[in-house]
C-alpha cells in the first residue's frame, strides 16, 4: 500500500528494522520447524523399516519351528511304535545293529530339534514384544507429528508470544540461582549479603546467569575476567544487607519485573 502526497506521488511506508528482524525470525522459526518435522518423519520411516525386518525374520523362524515341531511329533510316534511293536528282524544281529543306529540317530535329531523349538519360542515372544514396541512408537511419532504440524500453523504473533514466555521462565531460573548464591555467600560472611554480583563469582557457575535472556543489547561473556559490571541485566537491591529479613527484595529484572527476595524465592510479574 502507498499514500498519495499533495502532488500525487505514491509514497510507500518504510519498514523498520524491528519489522525486518521479526520477519527473518519468523522465517527461520518456520524453516527450523519444517526441518525438525522432516527429521521426525525420516526417523519414523527408518524405525518402521527396521522393526518390520525383525518381525519378518521372526515370522520365518516361527514357521520353521512349527514345521520342526510337526516332524518331532512324527518321530516320537514312530519311536513309540518301535517300542510297542518291535520288528522280528531284531532277531538278526545285522538288522538289530541297523535299526538301533537309526533309532539313535532319530533320538539325537529329536533332542536337537526340541532345543531349537525352545529357542524359536523365545524368539517368538521377543517378536511379540517388538510388535508392542512398534505400536507404541508409531503412536508416539504420530502424536509428535501432530504437535509439529500444529506448531507450523502458529501465527507470527503466537510464535513471538511463545518465545517471550520461554525467555520469562529462563529469567526466573537465573534469578533463583542468583538468590541461592547470595544466600550461600551470606552464610559464609556473617549473614551479610555481598556488595555486588562480582563478589559472588565463586558461588555462580557462569557469568551468563547475570544476563536476562530477553536483554537484546547486553554483551554476554562466558569468562569472569571479560565481564563488564555495567552490562549486567539485573539490579542488585540489597548490597551489604542483612540476610535476616527474608521478605526484602534482593535482585530484580528491569525487563520482566521479576524479583528475587532475600530468602531466594522469586516473585513473578
């Protein structure tokens, strides 16, 4: 859209840097969500192919076990017939030797196949467990795909709102860590809080905790010697204060308005 000037010239409104940055942020977020959705779909396909191959192999072995079981039953029947009705040829020493050798061979095969049946039964149980896992994994992947599809449908305003909420939660966590560090410092120094954030460096894991996630102008550093105290996002409200008053404000975030009290509890805005 353009606006007409007094002389009829079309003047287009200039897009601000924030509008351009927000547009790029939305494009990057949608591209990231699309990449994640593609990765989940690829993982789902690979998992289904792997589990299907395992199940097909188990089914083949199970059919082989059923055939072996039928053969074992037939050998048992023949063995019982030989024991009940021994042939007259056993009176001959040569016939006795051949029949006995054949019977021993059949018994050996019977024992071997019986062991194979037990193994295949265990594999069949494993196949059943794999089927159950496959069904559960399919349901989980379908649910994840649905959630990612819903995320792709979010408007730029909704995506920005979710981003701001996540930054607020992270800010509360940082203030909680600062409050606990100050309490530990006071416990080691006669129940007196430190004069500033730098004095608590041995009680904080990293100087990054001193920067609010929503602070877009702060220069974040990972090493304490590089930290500029004037660039810290938070404000220390009770330097050298007495730790005996738990309700007195200790540190606050000027961006979100969250405040950590002297007892290390955080009040959200």
